[in-house]
């Protein structure tokens, strides 16, 4: 029931950078958990980066030091800054949000439709 849209994907050369964004409706009460996942053809979806309200972050070993997950609390936007991209980063990237629609509602999962990131060598 929550509209989640990713943007910022594209085709870049190895060593380049991209900044993905994920926007949730302004009307949601809170974002309790958030993350970025990716899935390459024929591969399982994997967690890339995760951020919870406590401030704890988790990154896949393959992206540590290169990717950063960022939250804009005021705008309800989640970013994934990707630097020094490698061909193995090529995948469809999905935004995940655990949100509350209102103060009294329960937390539910919301996924974006995905945005393609292609890194050429």
C-alpha cells in the first residue's frame, strides 16, 4: 500500500559512481528499517546495505568501503551512494522500507520495483 520508487540507475564504466534514491510517501508515520538489495540474473537477491533507526548499519563485504546508505529523515528518502563501481556490481537494485502508515498501525514491508545498474569494464 506504500508507493516506493527507486531512481538513479544507469550504465557506467568501472570506477564510476552512482547515487540511487528511494522515496516513500510523505504521509507515512515512520521508517523503522531500510535497506538496499540487488539481484543479478540467475542469482539470489542479496542484501547490499541496511540501516535501522538505532543507527546500526550493515554492508555486504563486497561493497564495504565503496557504498554508503544514507537517510534523509525530513524527506523520507533513502539513498545509496555507490563509488568505485565494479562490473560485478551489475544487478537490479531494490529499495526496502519497513514503514508504519500511522502511529497505531503495524510495521510492514514495502519494496520498490527495482532500478537497473550496469557497470561496464
